[in-house]
């Protein structure tokens, strides 16, 4: 049997399901607030990069059992998510 090749990047990807108002993603039956669509693309990329770095820092702190570093990393995650509009006051009410 020939090997199955992964999807090429040229093929369209279907994203997660969204609510009809476009405010939430639905993943495994749970609603997650979407990123504020008014954030400029370049800024959004910077914030997502910071969010991913902060999440990696949480994991590293947990592996090293450093509760202070973990708290600081979790605070960074929260700050990035608020800046993205995924936490804090809803972006559609601003």
C-alpha cells in the first residue's frame, strides 16, 4: 500500500465552527471567545507570539516545579489573552 501524504498547504483548511454571531469558536462542544477582529494583523501576530511564549513558559515552570515562575508565566498568558480580546470586557461591547 502506498504511503498517504499529508494535506498540502494549497488545500483549503476548514477552521473551527463558530457561533452565528461570530463571537465564539466552538471546539469539542465548548464556546471560546474569538480574538477581536479589529486588532490589526501585525499586532495580532505579535500578541499571539507572546501568548505562545507565555504558554511555553508555563510548561517549563511546571516541569521545573517553580511556582513563582509559573505564576508569572500565567500572568503573561492572561495579559496576552486580554489584549487579544479573548478575556476581559467583550470586544463587541466596547
